[in-house]
């Protein structure tokens, strides 16, 4: 950053190629302890997801009916549940389910939001009104209630209904951010320059406007990732998300909740802890990125 | 933008939003892949019977026609019947609504008292212990699943320490329900001077209220902190100091009063989100409000209550948002754009 200030303006934009930018963001992120901690948390969960069959000592869906509701021990690190399934194994495999759902939701929401937001910001007028009022309608529902409604409506879809419901509630904030970025950059000099040399509107949009609008969207996507995991667990807890016996964290907490009242705390505690740790990771990284990409928010 | 134009625009948006919500609620049942008539009669019903049922339920008409019928019924207060409780949904709803209101208000009260105090303490000494506590609580509030926090509190206070009753309802089974005035047990038992019911209802209310209160606590704290910092650095606070007012007077009477404006609007907005969180908290604590009702309807595939709740909560949420925006517009003259 310090050297960039010394470089004359025309050269600076040439130097500001994406790889350099990523490297600079990476450097700043690595300076923040909390953000690094968040990255480590995410890394652990991702490792769980990728190597689940290698890490988990037992089968996550079939249990030993002679060993039900056993407290944590050296044999079962996190104890066993009401079907005698090893909770640690289920927690590890659960990383696959929850990360997969959140990954799909955030990717789909990201792409759709860029398209809708760019359309609204660039086309303006009628298109803008249509898109943004539609977002207002979605935004005016309490998210969980809307998600329950959608998930119930297309319940035959199983996992699909969950993904659709969560995508719908993830889109409005991202569309607003994209639109605001596009509107703000539409008037900038480099867009004017691109127009002046005869670039088509589509090229201006795809090559100049959209790529430059991405950073705040990446922050939002990171925060959304954590939020979606939370909502996935919540919907599964209610019974409209992932269905048992899949090792999903929300289901596991839900299945353990009657046992909590009788003193068997470990069945719900550990899967809930995994949700917390994972979401915490994404929130810490999201906040760290926000500080780096938006200098106004940086703390002195 | 003038006040009148802003009002007109905002009201037009409200109409649009309510229309959208009604469409979503309507479609919820009417585009179901299954046949509601058949699912009501069972797989062994003859095709003839199903056709009759379809006609009776109005399912043989076109979608717009069905929508008009549906909205007509809604405006007459007819939200359909729950086939799980065999009651009209409107009746079930009225019966359970006070429980949710009681829970949400208690949660909001806890969040406001704690959040504002913590926000002020954090603003007074930035990077001090209270500031770190506020940051920590903020991160916890948005990262931990609310139903899990509820279970943790049950583990701690019910099954380990044995200081609070098991999370089964709103009142101990041997205590008589206070005479209904508002439907809020705490308020009713105070109004009827029923101290036994008051004690019991408070014991049952504290854990679910704290659990639900964690959701709005983080944003309220953050907002208070930011607004207080801004107020403390403002000219009017400097002027008050120069006039020789004591520190307590400056902080509480001058800075806090001005800082509370954005906090109030934040509290209003949180009310809507509390309804979503209330569903999860009510399940954990078997709190018999609309959240538990919704949950049981979802589990029992009882569509009329689900549809009505989406409609009612959606419209309520939109109205709250509108009220908050209006208040904000009235209070703060700086908001005159978009």
C-alpha cells in the first residue's frame, strides 16, 4: 500500500492487478489475530468434511444398541446417542452435510445476486424498480418464517427445498450491495473512459463494473456462509430441513434435546458446539475482511 | 424529498409488500405438489369422492379465483381450520398469541436493559473490559444457535444446579392459571395480586426470555456503543461539560438521551426477528405460544395454520418496519433522501 502511493496514477491502476490485490488483502488479514483464529476454525471443519471417513472412528448412521446414551469416555470421545451411535463420528460427518448445504446456497445466491444487482443498477428505471421491490418483499419477512414457509411448500424436494428456502433469504442483501456498488461506479472516470473508446455497455458491465464491485460482496458472502449454516441447523431442528438419520448438526441437537432434560447433556452439546465454532469462524473471517476492504471501519 | 412524497412512497411500498406476502402465503398451499383434497381423504378414497372434496374446497377453480376467495375469507377473519386441533386457526392463534408476546417482551426488556448499559459502559471506556465483553457477546449472539444456548442454560440451571423448574410450559402444574386479563401470566398475576402465580410464572419465564434476549442483545449493544461515542464527541456534550455539569449528568441526561434515538428504531426492528427466534425457543422450552403451534403444525403437515402464520407474521413485520421508518423520519430531520 505504501509503495502504491508513490506510483503515478496511470501506472497505479496497471499495477493493481487482481493477484497483487489478493496478496495485499491476504497480508492484512494475516495481521489480525482474530481473523487468523477464524481461518483456523474453518480449516478444521473443512478437514473434518474432506477426511470424515478417515477421522471418524465409527459409522455415523448405524449404532450399537447395547451402548446407548453413554457419557463421553476414552472409547467414545463425545459419548453415544439414543441409538448407540458414536457422537464424535456423527459430528465429523456432519461437517460434510452442513458445509455442502451452505456452499451450494452461497454459490447460487452469489451468482443470482450479481446478475440481479448488476441488472438493477445498470439498467435502472423499470428493471431497477421491479428487482428492488421484489427484494423488499422478500426482505419484509422474518427470515426463519419465510424459510419455513418455502421449505414446507416444496417439502417433497427434501434437501432441494432447504437450499431453495435459504437461497431466497440470502439473496436480498447481496443484491442491494451489488446494485449500490454498480450505481456508485457507473459514474466513475474509468467507466467513462471505457465508454469513450467505444466499449459496448455489456463489456463495460462485465469487464469493468462487475469485477470491481465484487470485494464487498465477498465479505457479505462470507458472513452469509455462517448465517446459512445457522439457519440450516435451525430448520433441521424444526424438522423442515435435512432429514434424519443424516448426521446433520441441527438434527443431532434436536434429537438430543429430550435427553438434556433428563441429564444426558452430551448428545446435544457437541453438535451445537460444532455449529457455533463453524459459524464463529466464518463471522470472524467476514469481519476481518470487512476491516481490510473497507478502511473506514478499521479500528485505530 | 418532502414529507408527503416520502409518506406516499412508503405507503405504496407497504401495499406492494402486503400483496407480495399474501401471494406467497396463498401459493404456499395452492402450488403444493400433492393434492390437498386427496391428502385430506387418504389414499383409499375413490376418485369421485376426491373430486367432490376438490369442489368443496374450491380447488377446481382457477388460481386467481381461488386467491380472491382466499383473501375474502382472510378479511372476514376466516383463516381456515386446523385439522390437528379441530379449531378455527384464528381461535387457536388468539389463544396462543399472548404467550409469545409475553416471551418476546420479556426478551426485549432483558436485551434493552443489558444492551444499553453495556453499550454505554463500552463507549465510556473504549477497549476497556466492558468493550471487550460487548464484542464477545456480539460475536456469540450471531454465531451460536439460539436453540443450543437454550439447551445449555437448561443443562446449567435445571439439571446441574437445580435452581429453576424443568422447561415444560409457563407455570408449575400445581399452580392455578391467573384470571385472564391480558393473557400475559406475569401481568395478570400482578393485576390480580396472585403472588404464587407470579413467582411460578417468573421462574418459568426467565430462561426462555434470556435465551431469546441474546438475539437482539448484540445489535442493541453495538448501536448504543456507536451512538454514545458519537454523542460524547459532539458539540452539545462539550458545551454541557463547559457549563460545569457533572459527568453523570452529561452522560446520562445529555449524551444517552440523544444516543437513544437510533437505538429505539433498532429495538423496533428487532421485534420482527424475535418472532423467528421465538419459534426455536418455544420448542426448546415447550412454551405454548404461536412458535410451538407453528412447529406442531409443520410436524403434523397441518397447512392452514402455517399459511396463516406466514401471512400474519409477514404483515405484522411489514407494519412494524413502516412504523419504525416513520418514527425515524419524524425524529431525525437528516433523513430526507430515498
